[in-house]
C-alpha cells in the first residue's frame, strides 16, 4: 500500500515519543532539566542542566 511505514503528522503519540527522545544529555544519557533563573540585572534566563553543569 502507498504510504506504508510513514507516520502521520497528526499522530500525537509518535510526535511526543520523538520529542522525548531528543531531550537526552549527550554525555550521560539522562534527561535534561530546563530551569528558569534570574540574572543580576533582573532578566529571566532559561538554562538546560544535566550532570551538575549547564548543558
């Protein structure tokens, strides 16, 4: 059949699975945590943390 093996763009489960697979640390393989911090000047900053250091 035509299109066999392709995943639909509306397949939410497949998209969530692909998104979750991309959020791994390249050094240890654990999930990366995203944290919002404030700088000294008061601006918000998003930091991706894993292995105890910013990724």
